[in-house]
C-alpha cells in the first residue's frame, strides 16, 4: 500500500477558511462603521448648511423690507410696517408665535400669510434710537434682529441683522 503524503496536498483546511471569514467580517464591519459615520457627518453638514442659507435669506428679506418702509408697531417677536406709497402703501407684519420649531410668518393687511423661514428656535426684534438707547418700535431709528433656527442634531444657528429705518409718519 502506498501512503499519502499530507505535506504535498494543496488547499485550505476548514479552520483556516473559518478564521479568514471571521477576520474579513471584522474588517468589513469596521470599514462599514467608518463609512456610516462619514455619511452622517456629510448629512449633518449639508442640512445645517441649508439651515444657514434659510436664516441668511430670512434676515436679508427682513432688512430689505424694513429699509424702505415705515415701522408702525413692534414687540420682541413681531414687527409691523407700512410700505411707502410708491410701493403700494400696504401694511405687513413679520411674526413668530413663540413656539420653538414654528415658522416666522409674513402677513399682509388681508391676512394672507407666507412662511419666511421654518424651524425657528427664537427671534428677537430690538428697537433703538440714534444714540443706541432702547425705545418703542414706533419711534425707533434702528432695528436689530436676532434669529435662531433649529438644525440637524438640535444644532442652533444664530443669525443677526441690523437696519436703519425711515422716519415714522
């Protein structure tokens, strides 16, 4: 009888295959977790970038509207103004209801409303005279706006703006 020489056999044992598969699984799981973390980071940055864009657009709109208008009334969370007669003389209000996550709304004299931006954490309108003293909205020369929006992961983004307004009529 002829004896087989095991040293000349080619191939892998079952134990070698199982160990290789386990190691491959560990490497794949580690790489997968890294990929998931990278994608989550990308989504967080993208969503918060969009949030900053929304906030800057809202502040820019507020400043442009108030720069060419007459402020008629205001509080910490709302401001009303009248457009000049050259722009139709209509009255408008920016307002927020004070509930976190609710939108900042633009309302006209016919109670038609439009969302200026959503997911507002807070908004504060502050009214000042030329000397920097706090005054009532109806006599203010300067309006400062601080808008806070809620982003991804409850990230709060603060955007500020300031505008000198026309003299009240």
